[in-house]
C-alpha cells in the first residue's frame, strides 16, 4: 500500500509539469501586448526594459522554468491590468468564495442525490424510481445558466423568498444568499450521483456475497446497509474527481450569473482585459486542484478496493 | 445512421437475445445492424427522443428559409432573424411572433432557428472532430500497444478531468486574436477540450477486438497491418462510434452555450442558442422568455441526445444493458 501511494504521489509531479507546460505554451500563442493599456504604442526602449524585467527577452523554455519555479513557490506573478495587485492577491480574494460555492454544491449533491439513488434502487421500476430517474435526466440536460435564471426568476423574484444575488464575503459565514447559487451548481452532480448510486446498487445486489448474506438470513436492513450500500458508494468516490472539473466549470457560469466575486468571475474579466498572468494563474490553480483530487481519489480507491492497487 | 430499413423481416415478438460477433463477417454484419434497429424501435423513449430530435433539427433548417418565400407568412420581413424593428421590441407571444421578440424587435421564432443551426452545426462538427481524433489516437495506441500505448494512455490520464472551460476559452482567444470568435475556433476549442473520452473508448475497443480469433486468422493468412486495421478492427468500432456521437454532442452543445452565454463565444449579432440566451440575460426580470426559449431548446436537444445514446447503447451492445 505504501509503495502504491508513493508511486502515485511521484507520478503527480510530471503531470503537474505537463499541465503547466500546456497552459504556458497555449498562453504564449495568444497575441496581444500586455503592456499596452491605451491606444498609444509603448516606446521601444520601455518595452525592452519591461520585457527584461519580466524575463520576456529570454527563450520560452527558460521562461517556462522560471514560471514552474514560481508556481512551486506559490508566486503567480503580478496582475497585468490591476497594477497594485498580484495574482496571488486575486486568488486569495476570490478562491475562498468559489471554494465555498463548490463545497455547498457538493453537499447538495451528496445529501439529496445519494439518498434518491438508494431509494430508487431499493424499489426499481416503482413510481418513485421513475420519478427520480426522470428528474435526474432533466438535471443532466438543463444548462446551469437556465437553472440559475429559473431559480432567480421564480424563487427570488416571484416568491421573494431569497435575495437574487450577492454572496457572504467571509468564508465561514452562511446566509440565505448561498442557497440558490449552490443549488443551481449542485443540480448536475446531484443528478449524476442519483444515477450512479442507483446503477451501482442494482449491480451490487446481484453479487454473490449479497445472495449469501440474504441466504444466511441476515435482516434486510443489515444486508442493504452493510453489504450493498458500502460497496455501491465506491463509484461515488471515484466519480468525485472528474465531477470536480465539471463543478469548476460550473462555478464560472454561476458566479457570472449571481455576481459572486469568485475566481471564475475574475477569470472571465481577465480574458476580456487580456490579463494573461491572471488567466494563467487561475487555469494552473484549477488544474492542479483537479490533479490533487485525482490523486486522493486514487488513493482512497486503493484503500476501499484493494484489487485496484496492483493494476495501477 | 447506417441502419438498414429491412426491419419488416424481423419478427418483433421473438427478440434476439444475444448476438455472437465472431461469425462469417458479411452476413452477420448486416444482421447485427438489423437486430440493433429492431431493438432500438422497441425502446419507446429512444424512438420518441429521436423524433423530437429530428423535429428540432428540421425546425432549425426549414424555418430560416421559410420567411424568404413571399406570402409564406403574414408579415414576412419580421421573420428575418436579423431584422431590427424597435416598435416590435419585446412584442410578446402572438401569431406573428410565436416565440415573441427580443429587445431589438428581432423575431425569436426565426432567430432560435438560425441560432439552432449554428449551435447544432458546432455540435456535430466538434463531435466529428472528436471522433476523428479519437479514432486516430485510440487506434494508434490500441493497435501498436506496448510502451507507446502506455505513454499515450498516461498522457490521457494526465489530462483527464481537467476543467475544460479555461482551456476552451484560451483556445478561442488564440484562434481569434481580433476578439470576435468564429465558428471554427469554437469547434476547435470544444474539440480540444473534450476529445479524451472518445480516444479512450476506441482504444479499449481496438484492444478487445485485437484478441479475436478472426483477427488472428487474418494475421495467419498474411494480411498486412493496415488491412487488419481497416477491414477487421475499425468497422467493428462503428457501433461504439455511433453511440459516441450522441454521447459527445450534449457536452459540446452545452459548452457552446456556456461560452457564448458568458460573452466569450459566438458574438452578437450572430445568433446561437448561447448568444440568444446572453441577449436575454439583461432583461430576464421583465422578459424571461428571451432567455428561456433558447435554454429550453438546448435542454430538449441534450435530453433527446442522452436518450438516443442510451437507446443506441442498449441496441448495439446488449451486453452492457443496464438492469431495470
């Protein structure tokens, strides 16, 4: 087990380097001069000095090494359009808000999605099952901006139950403003979890060890709770990492609609402002989060299901 | 779809339970598609979804041409999707404007159709690019195998699960330096962001097929590698690919809508479902229909594509049929 974990952790390093390289190479391809804030051209001498200051006069692979060094020392450089702030400042400002949004969305998904899937699997082809699967199909198909606007329109504007936008600024504070954004973001993972848990429960119930448990005369609750449920939740753990990418993408949209000052909003603004260091910093940050989540999920999977350790 | 319409010859009452893939190639092949068609037809949800899907596609293709026919509708000029008429701003639902109008008085019935053309075209173009890349990458990895396969799959693992939106946005920015995002840069961006799954699926399929006896037999009689690949392996991945079209399409259509909605995709005044939704966003408190109509169109299309994919999977690959 230890060698499995060590091998898996070491493998993460080239993956991170590769993703940074990809982001770096892609950003190099975008045209535009970051030092040009007005219509006037920057005088060549100043341009040259600025380039020297930011090491832009070096070959690209040297720049890449500098950037990797900076990333590993948690320094993502200065923002190019907001002179007084660094990318770190912007991430420190926006990331906790996005993180809270993401965690709450996952909570919705886990608290509603998993029970729905379990109940649907316990009574397959019942009315409840059809109902749950119908809603999960719809949750799959609705674009998140549509869900968000529907919620704002009917829950916030028509019913007036919660405010239409805004976000509690401190990480630990929660109020009624978080309900709609997190639910809108959580709908897709909720539908996904419900479907996944249902499928994997039905599959587990066909297993020999479940039949044995039933044949032994164990009470129904014990069979379901101990033998079926525990094993059918393994796919949920595995699905968390790829879902994280979906959630991060979703936060971009949800933050845009609900005017939440998270990193997604900063990202969109920075693309329009050609603020490349922020775009790059946020891309690298979100990618590294997904890579680390993948790492944890793989290790968890290795613990939960010993058969997978050797295969990887 | 390459489905033969010889379903009449198939007794529906006696469903074929399992198909054995390894048998005389030509005869069994057509029968596989026949079986699949028969199974698909019996899946009511999938058939209804396919019909609705076709209706949406037809609506998008036919309606924009419709207003050009003189006398085809009462007030012809209002059906020009880009015809601005401020007196008709947010005109509401009427016979003249079945889907109401937007801020500029542009008819949404025509605009949703034109936008649908763009969205669906981006969807299919990107899906086909995904499949082409997937087939090439997957069959190279799966067919050659060994270290190359290992390296190529490790590369895919590394990219797997990365949030696609930032990379798609960066790609559109690279391809459109002037700031206005073109059709093809959207296609490329969405392809780059989501080709991994197709490559993985094709590779898995090729690896399984490679071990079949008929491939060994072909090798034994001296068939060259390209013949084995083109004649024995790739045709058998066709089923997976047909399913993959409808599995990948929803993601791409949604991706286009997301990008356009946040203002980094198809630019107004060009209509796409995402950019109409973006138009609708500024006034959704008073006129939610401008946002709801394209969103409903996207949702319906995506829902249908998901059901079609499910139906195709059950039809083409009965072994993986889900219980219940």
